[in-house]
C-alpha cells in the first residue's frame, strides 16, 4: 500500500503542477482540501481525471462519498485500491 501512497502523492504534485510542495512533504493523513494541502474544487476535478488515467479506473460515486474518499492520501489509496480490485474481478 505504501507504493500506492507514493504514486498518488507524486501524481498530485505532477497533475496539479504544485511548485511549492514535493511528494515527500505530503503526509498520508494530511487533509488534501481546506486547511491541509489547500486544494480546491478545480483541483479535485483535475485530480479525479488524472487518477482515472493513471490507475485505469472509473470513478463513479456520489459527491458525498467522494468527499470522504478524497480526504487524504490514505483514504484515496484505499479507494483506488478498492476500485482496482473490483475491476479485476469483473
């Protein structure tokens, strides 16, 4: 799972073109939005597209659920990992 955390952190920095943050500086439990990393709704859309392309998954869920899944790197990794497992079994 740590590999997935690292990949997601690197994707966040690259996809959102974060110039003042490195992947190593992002804590797994740090909030991605608001007081944490400070991402906004546009970043969420860009990140969602990047995650779908990079990890070859489809993100189709309710907005309320996405808020939970996109809370931090740890929850995002669990979400992406779950999607990957589900797609392997279908």
